[in-house]
C-alpha cells in the first residue's frame, strides 16, 4: 500500500471513529442517554435559555472519569474560544450530558476532549433570540432583568460607579448615595419606579415602605443611575421596577449617623 493510500485509509478510519460518536443539542434525554427533540438550531429568551449538550459514544465505554466540553463562538467568520466546562462521569459510561445555558445569539462550535486531549466529537449549533421577545417594546417578565446589577456608590463618573459602598454615613456623606443599574440588554422601559423600604425590627424583613420615586430613561439604555438622599439612620432596601411594575433589581444599604 503506497503512502497516498495509507493516508486515505487513515483518514477513513478517523472519519469512521468520529462519525460513531455524536453530539446532540436536545430538550431532554432518556435514562439511557438518548436525546429527546434534538436539533442544531435553537431559539432562546433574551435572558438566556438552557440546552442539553449530549455526547453519545455509541455503546462504547468512554473510559475516563472526566470529559472536557469546549464551546467556541463564531466571530468575524472564525470560531474563537468562548467557554469550557468539566464533566464528571463514570468510567463505564458510554454517554455524557451537560445542561448548558446560552445567553447570546450566534453560531457555536462544540466539541469534547478526553483526559488525553483527544477530540472525541465536534458539531455546531445556531442560537437565536426568540423574536416574540426581541420585538417587544416593553419587557414583560422579571427574567428579562435576571442579570441586572444594582450598585450603591458615592458618585458616578463617565457612566461608571466610583467608590462602591454597602453602608452610608449621614455625617460624612450627608445621606447622599448614587444607585447605579446595569442590565446586559436594553431596559425596554420609559421609566423606572423606585421603592425605598425600611427594616423596622432589624430582622431583614424591610416591612415599611418610606418612599417611592420615578425616573425617566431611554428604553435602549443598558445602564442608568440616580441619586437618593437618606435623612435617618437605618437598614434600607431599594427595589426597582419597570413601567409595568415588572421587578428589575434590588439592593440593601445601611445608613449610620
């Protein structure tokens, strides 16, 4: 067998080995590791969506206690490293699964490596944001704001919080605090409603509302901030809602003399 035929034969063996191992992107799976509703294109909600990534070794034991899941995202026509996970399995298993949460639209290349860094299988999946949500002008679920951060700080400079704090001194700061909100998608609301609650009994229940305010903002903004002035010591909770009373975020701060 000449060199060319040997190479072709070797490529044929490698191809067969890889084709015997399969990656599925599925909604669920059976107790025997068979995918349910597997497909290579998924729509997710704006705040993210979970897809099971199932590796099937075609009835052969994997022989490793660890598998390495790598996820690359296509950027400017090239797949670039995006995320990786370690999956613990039994050496005698012939399949493995990981419940992965996609939070960004795009095309992804997914592959598994064993402990010897051998690539076991590779496939791609397309993730898109469900247009039912992306076309909505106003966010209609608190899950849309699931990753929104609320930060207390002394001042906001250049759109960024400076001197982040968890407590506030009336004598030093005159009760003034800036509250910075950062969402990872547009707020999709024309106004935000802010409630200030007081913990009367020092039990972290925050049972008494002492004030509320409304602030206007551009619905396309992904971050915003506002100023609030406390006049009395105490433990307070700030709750923020959109114009339809959908919860956005909350945070606690202690005010001392």
